[in-house]
């Protein structure tokens, strides 16, 4: 016999009951964000997700667009310890993170435990960047942002729209959107339409739409049996791309954020893949975490965020004089 579903166990009611705690968080966040931040000598463009999703594909796409305008972006992302520039030949994922290594292949990249200190280090480096492209940091008041771009997964939207602990947001959505300048929605057309129908009326800002696409590698993925390996922020679009190419995903393995890809773990996954008659396929970000000796045993599916229309970003940059 199925146990009764009590009123306090219903998700919608739980969210409403916890909502007053979210209001207190919202007031505290508003006071925190009212503090003046340090203004860098070049525009700082923040790219962040209100739900904590992976924004690196959006950052790399923006970096290409900014370079096209001659702005020479430098990427700054959270890291451990003092601010330092990522050196591809000298640093490993343990030093600067997988995202740091991946970003450095596209543009000069710095990591810093203190983002404002990182921006100061970049400004004093003598490299004369055209702008600083900030990964995250939307809720960090220590650094003034000339432009803030919010990235949202069209499939997720903004969750239930409540603040923590009743929902996933750090502050009321309206409060966040008042400080943001652009919204970048990521997903296929059907999910974009659903997102626009559910959330479009309350945005009050330009909307840019993009989708994750697999890059051509010359390989025929059709019929490949794949054990799909990805990080915590990557699985949805990665799995959809694999299946869209005709691969059969026999199992999807999503790594927790703190999970290291040790030789023992990769070897175990390789054995499992062999038993399934499959091949391990992973993302670029996860590939840099692989033990060097085992990288040839794993296929990598590179993906990029494709945006058809950047006019809203171009207009915002023009208003900045950039």
C-alpha cells in the first residue's frame, strides 16, 4: 500500500513555506551588492548562471565575438590562491582547473581566488587587454561589471523561481535581472520556444539564443556504442549531441565536481566499456583531466556554442564605447 502524501511533503508547498527565509537572503544580498566595487581600467564583462550551470561554452563564444571587434579579451575565472596567468605547458588541472586549461587555448586566461585581485593583476600585467571576460562573479560586489550576461539552460529555465532554501536562486529573479544586461538562452529551438513562453514576459532585457553543437571531426559516430563520460555541468547537451550524431549511449557517467579522473577510475571505466562493447567518449573539459597515459584510449567530442544573432551584444558594446 502506498503511504499517504502529507501536505508538507509536497514540493510546491515546501517552497512556499520556505519562501520567507528566501526573503531574508534577498535583503542580505541586496545590501551586499550595493557596495561599490573596484573599476578596472577596461570593461569587465561578467558571464554567469543564476543556477550555477556551466558557462564556459558561452565565455568562449563571447571571446570569439569580442576578438572580432578587436577587443582582445582576457578571461578571468575563479581559482585557488593568488592571481596567475595560465601557462599551458607549465600548469596542470590541479593548478588551474580543467576549465582554465581549456580556456587558455582560446584566449589569455587568468585564475584567482579573489576576482578583484585578479582583475588588478591583469590590469597591471602590461598586456593591455581590450576587456576582461569574467567567468562567474555576477554576485561578487568587489568588482564593478560594465556588462553582465546571464546564461540560462532553456530546458531548466530558472527552476521554481524561488530563493534558497525554497529554490535554486541566490536572490529574487527580478532583483538579478535588474542588474543584468543580456540573457543568453542555450538549447534547441523547441526548448527555446518553451523557455520564451514560460519566462519571456518578465525578462525586460535583450535575449540572445544559442545552441550547443558538435564540431566536425571527420569521424562517423553513427552506430558507435558509447560510454559517455562528462563533468557535473556538462551532461545534458553532451548526451544530446552524441545521440544526434547517431551514437548509442549505453551508459552515461557524470562525475561529481570533486571527482578526480585517476588511472584506477579510468581503467575501471574502460573495462566496463569493453564489457558493453562500447567506447568511452568524453568532453574536452573532462579530457584534460585524463591521465596522460590513457588519453589515447578515450574519444573526445568537441562542442561549441553557436549563436546565430549577436546584434544585442554588439549594441550593448557600442553603448559602452567598446
